[in-house]
C-alpha cells in the first residue's frame, strides 16, 4: 500500500516532499498482546468474542490517539535542529485503520487530509448491521450503555459534519473515501448517508470512489486513486 501510494503520488512536479509513517494497530501485528479481542462474534461459542463491539471501538479509538501522539513528537525526532518543518499532516488507513482515520480526521485539527479505505464513519450503524446477523440485541452485555454513550460523543457521525461553520471539524479538510460496492463486512450503505452529507466547504475537497462488485478489499484502482489524490491535492500548490 505504502509503495503504491509513493510511486503514484511523487513526481518531478511536486512542490513538497512526502514522508509516510506506518505502524500497526493496537493489539495487531507486532503489537499483539492478546488475540482474543481481535475476534468477532461467531455462532461457535468457543471462538465468539462477546465484547466484540467494545474491543473494536477501543482498538480504533486508541489507534486514532496514537496518530495524534505521533504528530506531537515526530517533528522533534525527525528534525531536532529545526532545519525542516512539516507543512501538512494526513492520515490513511484500510479497514480497521480506515475507521481510525475517520476518527483522527475529526478529532485532531492538525490533520488536514484523510483517506479512509473500506471503512465506516458511523460505528453504531455498522455494528447494528453486524449484530443483526447473529440475532444480538443492541444492549448489554454486547453493547454496554457506557460504550454507546462514548460512541455518541466520539464518533464522526455524531459531530456537526454537515454544517458550514466552525462547529464542523471537517470543514476545509481534504477527504478521499474509497469503498467496495459489494463489501459485506463494512457495507457501503452504512457510510453512504454520512459521506453524501459530509461538508468540507469551498477550501476543502471531497472525493468518493465506490468500486462496484468489490468486497472488503483494497484494490489496485483504490491505491492508484489514493496516490493520485495525494499527488494532486497535497504535494502540489
């Protein structure tokens, strides 16, 4: 993913240099501490994770916080003498990483562009659809009241995303949404209303690509589109 975006975004016409920093989600990859919270609901009680809704939101909000933590400290580590500075911050992520990208984009005003890939900005709508497949109620223990309260405070869909004033955290930002039209794990329909109503203002950019017939996967077309977006909207004046 990183290589494709670098190759398709960087060229001689770029005004700015691009640095991409990658890291694993909390409790994923090199950061795994317990594999059980990464599991979803299952009809097999031996592998089903009753706390799936809680665990997944904890992971994605924690990773969004990690993005802001990196923004706090990376400049000092990369350029300790201050010879260079970072002009623009952005965030991109796939699947669970895309959920975190939506969160970080709406929570940190320093992040000016985002590329959520096969992700959803409406956690409750997404999880309600998922829970219905297992005949699970939107109630404790699967959905603790405190979790629902937290989601209603934090989630992108709960913000003033369709307003044209400073209450809208997405105003003036550049957003590229990439989704699969046949995605069953993260259905486009769970995101459609938010994305269609999302307002970024005259100084912002909103582009959407829904690839018909594609499931929960990041395709070469999506990656090429992401690279083009970075090259045209971020690296050039």
